C-alpha cells in the first residue's frame, strides 16, 4: 500500500528458511532504491529507536 517492498521476507527452502532484509541501494545514474541483503543469523535488523517512543515512568 505504501509502494515500498516489505522490510524483510523469508524464503522457505526444504527444511531451511532463509531471511532477507531491505537496505538502501546504490545512488547514481542507474540507482536501485532498495536492495535485499541476506541475514545469516535469521533475525531482522533492529529498527530505528525513536526518542518519542520511550515509555516515561510515572511518578
């Protein structure tokens, strides 16, 4: 719906599962906006840590 590919996706291959995550591609004349990179540990990368998403403790 946003026009962007998913942040990560998994590829089942027999008994194994491979995970890929999206990163920014090359810049220039023939640039690719997104590149999928293999994640050997199988975990998606940590997302951005926004300062406004922290929970503040109540007094």
